[in-house]
């Protein structure tokens, strides 16, 4: 897989996580553990994107 393709897929996943977090935050009783988990996943993806960008 090309690095550019992988970066684009990671960006798409990062964007989808934004939506999942927003949906969870609009619930009557948001699941704070799920929100925290989603945010951690976003940070991991962001770090991976940075690594891939710096190595290419």
C-alpha cells in the first residue's frame, strides 16, 4: 500500500471518529468511557499520520 493511500485512509478514520464522538456527546447519557476511548484512538491515528508524513 502506498504511504499516501494509507495516510488518506487514516485521515478518513480520524474524521469518522469525530462523528462518533459527536453522536455519543448528543446522547441523553453519554458514555464517557467510550468517548475517552474514541479520543485516544484519534490521538493514535494522528500520531501515526505524522510518522508516515515525516518518513515519506
